[in-house]
């Protein structure tokens, strides 16, 4: 059984996460659950996929989190004409010496924002997802490890949008969490408009442009890499009961046995559920997981790892309905 972290460790980690959430709230309206999911990914070293329609501040949110923590940050805007070398890097020839040298791609960073990942061709998606899984890249016969920590937060528009390539199930499985963003509420949307009215102009080189929410991001970090490591250590000490483990295993196995699904979850889902629950416990100031953690995280952990059968779909079933039915039966 893992040892419980000292209460001060949990308290410090909770404060660190709270400071980041406060900073994000100064720029992004609402989306508090999304920020929690981002922090869960950061505290566990898992990768996160954010799915939502354009204009829901996905890029703005990740940008703000990156600057709130003093980590190296890169952003890749995925397009249909990208090559794998645009991400991982390539060998290039030195014109003066005639020797080949390694040019490292943007994947060599701590926090990588893969914007609209489903707009890239499958070959490019595969190159990046392989690096995500193995946390290393081979270039010119050299195997190079990626920096630590290394985290990918990818965004994608729903696959019904034109010009997208749906991520295969095997690649989706490598994302610890897939969180679906909805539209803001009425009051939140009014707040967004009100904030825009007060942003004014940014003057530069004798001209001016209207300021955007990106101009409102404070570049002063509220935490350091050391704070993040300390919070990650606190997560590792969170107690997980045998009952919670049994429920996690039972949930995963029932997705495989369901007649409404073509296939269920891999063992990665159980691992993701337990690790994410530990991080959520720390975020909420606990050194132990609760059933609430399992129920709150189940959709983000499970739904992208299952597929409803054609017959069940025709009968009106959805992944969410099947999952909720399984959760209701766990007791």
C-alpha cells in the first residue's frame, strides 16, 4: 500500500493548482472543469485531448496554463500538408562543413499544444503519437529522449467538420483523457462580450490593433517546475482502496462484455482512471480517492475508448448511455 503524503504536501499541491486556476480565470470565462482536466494531465504525465467546436477558447486556455507554470512551451498548428519532420525534426546538411546535423522539431519541449490535430494526415498523427507513447524520437540513427516533464495537450474539432482526419481508436487510446467542451452558458457568454469591450487597443510602431484575450495573458508564472514536481509527488502518495480498484476493473471489463459495444476498453483505461482519480483527489485537498472521482472522470476516460455497435446505434444507444448503465450497475 502506498504511503500517505504528508498533509502539507497535499495542501501545497492544492494551492499550486488553485493559483493556476485563478490565473486562467482572469483570461478565460468559465471552463473550470477543463482547467481541472488539464491539471490532472500535468500531475500524472498523461496526455489530454480537448474536443469542441471552433471558438471555444481551447487554444487560449492551454496558452494561459503554459505561461502560468514556468515550463518550455511550443505550439503546432496542424494542417493537411504537414510532414512528420515538421514535428519531430530532421537531418539537415551543414552547407559549410558538408556534415549532417540534427535539427530538433517542436516536439522537444515540456508542454506541446497540438492544435487541431485531426487536420493532419494520418502519417503525421502517427509520428507524433508514437513519440507521445515512447517519449523518445529517433533522428539520423540517434535515439533522443524528450524533455521531462513532457505533456501533449491536443485539440480537435468534431470529425463532422470538413477537412479533418478522424484519429484511429488505437491512437485515441494513448490519450489519458478526452474532454468534450460545450458552449458557454448565457451569463458566461455575456461576460465574454463584456470583457472584449474593455480590452481597448494595442499600439505599436505608430499603428494600433484591437487587443484580444491573448494580450491579457500575464507572462509572470504563478508556479515553477519544482512546484509541479512536488505536486506530482503528492499524487503518487494518494491512497487507492481495494474497493476502488475493484470498481475500476469491473467498469473496464463490463465495457468489453457489453452487447451494445463493438469493443471495450484496454487496460490503459483502468490505469488512466486510477491515476486521474489520484490527481483529482489532490486537487480537491484529499490524500485518498473516493467513488465521486471515478464517476466524475469516467466519461473522459472511457468514451473515446469504446465504440457502439451498428445495431445498438440504430436502436438509439450512445456511448454515454451504455457507460451510465454500467456505472449504475457498479453499486
